[in-house]
C-alpha cells in the first residue's frame, strides 16, 4: 500500500518549514528536512553545506548548456540522483512530512501525496528572514530575489514544471494572509 | 470600513462556481456570478451572451496589437470598464462571493478580499463538463484547451498577472483531489 506523505514546497522565508514541522508534530509523524540533507550528504560524500546550497545555487537549464553535462553528470546531477533515492527511502518507511527538495515530483507515482505550496508576500518574508537568520551585508530583498531565482531554476530543470504554478499543488496557501497556525490546521485536516 | 469579499477564480470545469455558491449559502451572503453578467449587459447595452463570451474569447495582448485599440477602445475595453464599476458596486453593498471576471484584481485595493483559485486535472474537469454542459461536436479536451487559453490571455491582458500562479491567490485548491465539499469548508473557515 502507498504511504500517505505530505510534501511542502515553500518560498524562502514563508514559514513552510515551520508549518511542516508543526503539522508533523500534530499528526505524530516524522518531518524530514535537515535529516534529508544529512542523509544525502552521507550517501554522496559531499558536505551537508554543499548539498544544502545546491538547491539554491542551481544554474538552471541555460547555463548548464555550457557545463560538462553533455559528457558526464555533474555534481548537481549526482546529488539529484541520491536525493531521489533518499526521498523514496523515507517515503517507504511510513507516513511523513517532507520539506523541499522537489519531493512532490520525486514521489509523483510512488506515494499517496498531499502536495502543498506555501508562499507569502515579500514584506512578510523579509521580516521573518531578518528575525530568523539575522541581517547580512546583502539586503534582505536581494537575498530573497537571488534565492527565488535559483530555486525556481533548480525546480524547473529537474521537474520541468513551473515553480509556483498553483496547478502543480493540491493546496497552495499564503502564510502571510492566512497565518501559520491556520495553515497547519488546514493541512492537518486534509491528511 | 472595507467589506469582506471572497473572489473565486477557477479553471473551466473545476467546480469553482458551485463551490462559490455553496460558500455563499453557508455564510448567508450573496454570490454574484450570472448577476454580474446581467448587470454588465444592462449597463453596457451588449447582450448577456456577448458579455459572457468576452472573457473566453479575448485575443490577448499580441493580437490586439493589430486591432483598432490604438485609436479607440474596442468592445472588450468598454466591457472591462463597466465590469470594474459593477464589481466595485457589488463590493460596496456588503460581504459577498464573486465568481470570475478578474474580481480579485479589480478589488485589490478596495476590499478586504480572500482571493481563491480552484483548479483540477483535465480528467476530473472533462467529466464534470460533459455531465454539466453535455457533449458537443468539439472534443471536451479541445474545449478545455481553447477556454483555458482564452481565459489566461484575457486575465494576462487586463491584470498583467500570470493566470494560475499560486502567488496571486491567498488559497489555491485542487477540487479534484480535495473534493468540492472540503473546498467549501476550508474557504468558509477562512472568511
């Protein structure tokens, strides 16, 4: 039987990770987020930091034309392959919440998945980012812009789907308008 | 004080109109759908049928370059202007549900709006369309494709936003996966 999984894709700073953790807590099932990175790092031999950054530093389809991809898989591709295996392994174990890493796409035929997308306007996300991660030399607006661009490119490259299109998800919620707790309640009620 | 309005944008056949009506019923507030068409027709002098078809027959930005739009507003533009006025009038009256006609965009600064998008996969929609509207000489897949294309073009032209992007809405739900009744329950709980 297929396991019931909740996958959460999220805009940087939208609180998707927090929502995922809370949903898992309430449903008493595991939430895989940093565990995913740890396992991929372990199995690939790359550092956790490097694996973490890959999703946000993809160069996308256009630039990759100029890479060595035509001759051999590059690090991104190697990590992607291991990532798919790790996500499938976690999904095999039993019901769970998986945050990020295109899990919705990886599990599209393998699990009974509720595909969630969490987003919010830039102002709401900027405040959360500064509160959660602190300020850096780069403005928070610039950080959001860069991360989003890379995340969208990464998503597009490996899944061939448009990042953020409502039709790729079963539920898409604006956490800024609806509030994190209400998002948790809605997702929980759909499990 | 701003009135609380629920706007529902929907893919053809997704059940968005039915959901809107049920939400309004449960909240005991009016749902404007055909009333919108009637009022626009009345105020513009065009027939209801013509007003109804305009949203699905927009030629979009590209083709309109070759229209007479540069010299004078065409029928689409005249109807759009009246449509904005009618939507604002309805929103002034009190809390309500408004289905379609880019109401979310028209009310973006004028009302306390919950912006909903309802979508579903083609199989689910095809079944609902054949059950609800019957078969025609044109295949249901072709009807969906045509309507979607026109609706997206219309939306894009007047709002300059991408049709179906989750980030344009507070809540986006797949009515095929979640079920119409559960969609109603979620939207109602957010009012």
